[in-house]
C-alpha cells in the first residue's frame, strides 16, 4: 500500500446508514477507520422530504454543513434559518440544532466535525440500518 492510498477514496468504499424510521440517512466519508483521520470527521447526511431530524448537540466538537442539495429550515439554539443548496453553516460546539425538510427533494449536507465528536457514532447508538457498503 502506498503512503496515502487510504486518503483517496472510491464511492463504493462507503457504507450508508438509514435511520430506523426511514427519515434520513448518513454516509461517513473521512473517518479514523477509513483513512486514519485524527482531527476531523466528514460525511454526507440526507433528510427526506417532509421529515425532521432529532434535536442534536455535540458538546466537544464544532460542526460545519455545506448544503449540497435541497432546502429546508435549520434551528440553531433558539433561532431558525432557511437553508438551501450552496449555503454553509457553522455550528459551534454545545449548540442544539435540528433540521426540517419542507421541500420536495432530499436536503443533503456535507458535514465536517472538528475534532471528531466523542462517544458512539449516532448510527450505532440508535441502531440505524446499513443499506449500502
């Protein structure tokens, strides 16, 4: 194996996980397991039309969203914002956040955590179903 082979990844390498209720899915991309990343975790997160995420908070990690597709509402703390394709969002550590897809297509975020959040990954902790990979 070359020195950086794990840093260049092919799409078929990634597992996709779906929430048990079918409302959303997540594909981890840059992770400690995939490429030995120690300072960040990234992935794709998708919320289907008409669905909402659970309220979430990461006490030990900042998070960034880049909106890849769709539109919807995002609650940060006690403030609500409209988000759409092309926008970016910074979520400071320890800020509650929740997404709502009130559009007619999937709301897709490319997310970045820095540093990687502690604890068990959400897909494992909540028993999400592996649908690819």
